[in-house]
C-alpha cells in the first residue's frame, strides 16, 4: 500500500479508521495463517531441541556465578526495536560488573544495533536481520543462506562460553547457532531443548506486572550478576564525535543556543495509536515556539516525514525538522543535548531517558508500568479511561474501537503546563499524572 493510500485510511487525528469488511477479513486470514505457520515451526524446532537436549545431557555444568563460572566471551542477543534494545543494555552493564575480564558481544538487528556503538562494556556489535526469513520464498534465495552461514562462522570464531537470549524465539535459534555451550533465556519464549539454562516464566506473562527492565535484570541475575537498585535505570553512551556532528547540524538549521531546545518525537513503531494526535502536536509546538521562544526539533526517520509534514502544515511557526537527517548515534547525541524531550511510547523515548534528558512521555494503549521510561527525569502523562491500557504485545498497538480516546484526552494545554515545570531551572521528579 502506498503512503498516500495509507493516509486515506486515517482520520484527522492521524489514527486508522474502522476497516471495511474485506480488509477485516483479510486481516483475520493473515493472522490465522501466521499462527498456523508458527505452530508448524514450533513443532519442527521441538524435534531439533530434542536432539540438542540429548547432546547436552550428562555434561558437567558449573553454576553460573563468578565463583564457579569464568567466561572469556559472552554473547547477548536482542533482535528487537531500538527501545527494547536500549532497555536490554542493563544486561550488558551488570554482566560486565560480574565478569570484568570477559569480552561481551551484542547481536542485534541492523536498524537497532548502532545505538550501542559507544558502549564501553561491549567488545563487538554484530548485526543480522532474521526478518528476511518471514516469507516462504526466502528459503530459495541463496543470498539468505550465505548470510546465515557467514553469521554462524563469525559467531563460532568467537568461541562464546555463554549466549543469553534476552527475548524471543529468533534469539533462541541464534543462541544455538552461536555454538555457545551454555545458553540462557526464558524457557517458555524459546523452543524445548534450546536453552541449557532455562529461566522460569516469560516476558509479559498475564500473571506478572513487571517492567521490561526487570525481565532483563532477571536474566542477568540468572547469569551470575548481582543486581543493585541503580541497575534499573538504563544508560546509553554518546560518542563525542556524534555530539560534535549534532552541534554543527543544529547550527546549520538556525538553532538559537540562547533558547531552550525541545525535541519532539511524533511517531512510533508497532502501533499508530501510540502517537499523540496530529492537531495536538501542531498546537503545542506553535505555543512552545511563541511563548517559550523554544527551538523545537522534530526527530524521526525518513519514513516519518509524511506524518511530520501533516503536522507542520497545520502550524503557523516553523520547527526544525531533523527527521531522516541523523544516524542513531547522532539521535542519541541530539536527545542528550536537548533541554526536554516530548514523545509517545517509542524508541527515542527510551533513548532520551537513557541519556538523562528530562522527558514527558505520553501513554495511551501501552502500560507505562511495563514499558514506560525508567528515569528520575521522566514525567508520564496518561488518561485513566476504562479501556486503557489495552496493548497485549501480540500485535500492533492500535485501538480496537478506532477512537484512540485515551490519547485524545491528553490535551496540548496539559502538556504545555508540564513543559513549564520541566524546562531548565526546575527540579521535577518522576510522577504519573492521570488526566
């Protein structure tokens, strides 16, 4: 579907309209087919897992703790979006403290991996995109097999002592592919027999009410790390070169260094209902420029430009648009340089929190207790209507009623009031405001 066609199916707020019966039926067929395919894959992988279990049976496995286990190399695997990877870096930090002599590598998807390039606790960052296997025809493309074999060779050359599957079945497959004799992860997220050290439970179990960071720290603890209270706050490192590049880019865009720099991230992956309404963004940013004299900077990727254009068309003032002009390391540097970040539930929201930027996080379908920012400088805004939060992690965060009222209830005036509290010179603490 073209971008123009996609926008024809959205209302004035930027949210999807109720689908026609034909499109609804198509969605049901696609989801049913996907479930059947995943069940088939699970059955096949269970056979592989039985072989792995037989191979590993009887091996003398030392406890995973610094007194008994002395790894030379550890592989941390997280094949997810930027925000999830940012939160997962607490695993790297705590493991490095537990095993200071070990080299720790990170395996992530190419679109997310660069966010960790400045992390001093990482020896290597390896990128691979398992999503190329989503379509059946991928099995018949030689390039895909060559890339997989090249990845296997590279991983085997590192001779990992431990591979940690932070989340999901793809990470479990790659943990086996790494050749590591010890493989740790949540057993219910993997395939039977794939993990030599299986941690009970799984992400977002309906019986839990646990933040993503706490799942990550649970795995780190199972691998031998001692968890301290400050470990719950993720930390991203920004390369000096990226900071210099951002200063230069802002100067080119007419940045006034004497006025506040406010970054606004208007988009989000994995669900359009995580986005604040288009007219609300326009009204708020006009007011920030007029009344605060702020340098308002719009962040994002190239694909976010159509959304940003629809917002700026409604504005009377002119913000700085850096969407599509920054790499991930530069985005982290920009958010660190900003006096304030305003965002919905998104990857840049977590990046901003991890670089220590004061933050206003607008939440609707997602639960901030599970996926919100973990930062002493974050203020979370949400409306406490009966159906929110509704996101269950099994699909995109879109409104089942096609109203997205939970986001519409958070007004530009309410956000503007919090902005005044959080601009430089104030000392706001973490708080949740139910509107």
